[in-house]
C-alpha cells in the first residue's frame, strides 16, 4: 500500500492549510513547519482533529531566498524520518498548494520508481544570471527584518557592491570530498524514503557544502537538487536537458505555477488551465479568492476523473 509523508511549509491562511490537509488525507501523514514569526495557535487549533498531523517544534524565521528555507526543510525531513515509517514518497509542498489530480492518480504516480525532482545544471549553464546565483556572495537574506523592502535593500546593495569585486565562490562545491556541479530546480518535489534519508544525512554531514549554499541566491532551490543529482539517485531523477534556462515552471515537476513578478493566486477562471497543465498540484490558492476554484476541483477529484494526456515525467516507468 502507498504511504505518503507530506512536508508542508506555511506561514499564513490556516483555513486553506486545513483544506489542503483534508484533500490529501488518504494514506498520508503530514509534517508542518510554521514560520517562527507567525502565531502557530490558529494552525494547531484548526488541525487538532487530525492525529496524523505533526508540527515542527524547532521553527525558523524564514525569509524568501534565505538559508532558513533549507533548514526548515531539513527539520521537516527529520520529523518524517523519526517516525520510522516506510513511506513510499516524501513530498515537499507549501501551505498554499492544492491537488488537481484525483487521489488514486496521485498515488499511482508517486508509487513509481522515480525521484520527482528536476535539475538544471548551473555549473554548465550558458546564462551568467543563473551562474551568479551561486558564483556571487548573497548576504543578509536571513536577516530578521520584518519589512521586505528593507531586507531587499540590505541584500541587494551588498550583492551589487560585491559584484564589483573579484570575490567569487566558484561553481563547483565539495560533496563527499569531490568537486560537484550545482543543480537548480523547484524546492517542491517527491523523493523516495531512501533518497530523502540520503539528502538529510548529506545536509548534516557536509558542512562545507552547507556553508557554500548559505550565501547563494535561493538556496532551497539549489541545495537538495544538487545533493540528489550528485548521488546514485540521479539516474531516477528528472534532468533538465540543455543549458538554456526556460523558467521555473520547466523545473517544477509536480506543480503548475504562473510566475511573473510574483506567483499568481489562481481563481475559478483558471480551472481548465489547471486541468490542461497535467500537473499533480498547483500553487497557489488563497481562502476567499480561490474558494470557487477549489470547489470545482474537489468535485472533479471526487469523480475520480482520469487525465487524458498526463505529463510523461509523472507517469513514466
């Protein structure tokens, strides 16, 4: 039987998180990290009826693009591993995600011998912008400042100043005493239990690698992807072919997203677009904005409909 562990990072909208857990609450456990700056009480109260929901006791102050995103994910993996349950897949989600596929189709896909994580090789990329995510030093992304504009001022100015100097980190960090290529991709993925264990152990053991990614741009989209694609699990993962970056959607195997200046909140008018995306989940939804859309998706999922042309990367053997 398929058994799933969902790792969820959240900081707002307890009502939607409740709806997300309810939608996925079949053969699953849920491990949730609530940002330390957020009052956790409403989340615990609304999910108190679920015995298979656990909250991380060790919580982090998470800024987008900061290293605390990596640390919170490591904490979530730790919580799942400590149960000693034989999970089929460990799945990383955000609290604003929602499933599109019917439950039986989700389980069938995640039961396949695939690591659902995609990797774009930054080390060999033709894009200077992509290489600079790791080549340049990025400081102050974890600064405990509540105003995002002020944080951006600190981190942005420092990056510009450093870019005018010769100081660079290089494009090949050390893992297991070996220089490795850096891989970039979504920080929302589904890994086998064995792969998740290796990721966790590598993050705990490879202190030099962790220091390398600490001052990178968006380390949560680099660290775990780099570990997987420099491991024996890489043959089962989804390598992005080519050197030209085509946008984050091309590196997000499980989710449909629309990313311009910000990630779009989907509404009922996007219903058919989401079905046609052939992705398992979408990001993002919000209580009071996406309610009608979620009602239609719930009806679609309850009917057990099968997508006619599912994404090959999700259904390949």
